C-alpha cells in the first residue's frame, strides 16, 4: 500500500513537472508571437522557423545542389600536324603611278578668278579692257580706247590743219570654237566718239593773193574769212573680227592678245562754216558743194579697221 502511494506521488510530481515546463515554454513564446515587430529576434533565435525564410538579415538555407550529370569521357588528344614553313617575304610592290589628269581637270585645279584686265595699243588708240568669263568658251569684255593727235589732211584741193580725237568704248563677246585654243571670233557694239575738226589753209591764186578753192571756185580770203570743217560719226557702230588669246584661261596669270576686225562706223557727217557765207549766196552754194565732196572723200572711213595688241593679267 505504501509503495503504491509513493509511486502515485512520483507520477503526480512527474506530470506536474511536465505541465510546468510546457507552461513556461508557452509563456516564453507567446510574447514573441504577439509582437510582429520582434520577428527579427525570433528569427535570430529560431532561424529554421518557417516565418524566417524571407526576413532580411537572416541567412536563408540554400537548397541542396542538383546532382551533376555524369561526365563524358574526354577523347584522347589528336596529334597536331606539323606547320608548313612560311615562305620568305617577297619584295614589296611599289604603288602604281596615278594616271595623268586630263587637260580640262588640270585647268579646273588651276582655276583663278575668271576676271582679267588688259592694256592695249592699236588703231583705235591706247586703252584698257576688263574681261570676264561667262562659260569656258565664251567671254565678255568692255573697255575704252582713245588718242588725240594733230596732222594735215588734204581733201578736194584744200589742206586742213586737223585735230583728231579718237574715243571709243567697245563692248565685245568672244567665242572660242575650241576652248583649248586661243583663237576666237569676236562681235559686239562700239560707242563711237571719233571726231575731227580742221581749219583750212589758204592757197595762192593767179594774182598771188591768198585764196580758197571752194566747190571748184576760187574765193579771196577777204570774202570767206576762216574756213572750218567738223567731222563726226554716228554714235554706235557694230564690230566683228577675229583674235588670238584668252585672258581668262584656266590657270593663266599673264597673257598676250591680238584683235583684228572692222568697225562699221558708217559715213561721217561733215559741216563747213565760213563767216562770209552768210552774206554771199554764191559762197554758200560753193560751201554746200564742198561739204558734199568732202563727205564723199571721207566715206572710205565708214569701215574703220581695228588692229590692236595688248597684255593681260588675270586675278
């Protein structure tokens, strides 16, 4: 009986100890479960807890590595064939010479401004011109020529002490049939300011007195006074001719040119004046005949020859 009571007491104390332990564990874990913010402490204490897999600061348990596939047997190394001997380096081939450029390309590479000035001398006088390139085979130029001199001319038995003024302003176009050649054909228009004025010199009549032979009639100086002549031409004259030299050729700086042509200035206009003709109708009629004869004599100048040479410079 006493043994049964002692055994019962031991069992009672054992049950009480177990329940006490469980109560203590429950009391310790309850505050951790109730506080969501202390999950990090829980995970540090119990890292294997299912709630601690995604918590930062904890080290997740890595999954077990997958089994490696069985390795394949490595085939034996094949023998490397011996390398072929490298032939000795050959002598380097020099680069081919570039083909020569055509003349037109060379001219383009040597292109200058296409504007040139020139000085010239010739039958129109002494002057200068400016030439500009329009196309490779077409130029335009404008200039001025002038000259003044004095000389004696004898026309219709009367000698005139004459002052001649040559004044022309040419505007030309030069066409080159072959742009590689200097030969050209020139045409254009000239402003013609050529004119002359003269004073008639007296001669001696049969009586040894100074006189004028006007219109086939002899007049005493006292009847005529001073006989004067004025000659001028129409304002504009066409021009046509040929020439050599292209002042604005590609690459050219200094050059030479020549013009040979004709200016169609037409027949001149002549006027004769004498103080005595106003009061002497016979003298006035003789002066008109003399004027007509003088125009006929000077009609040879309706075609004025142009020959001039000059030096050019292209900018």
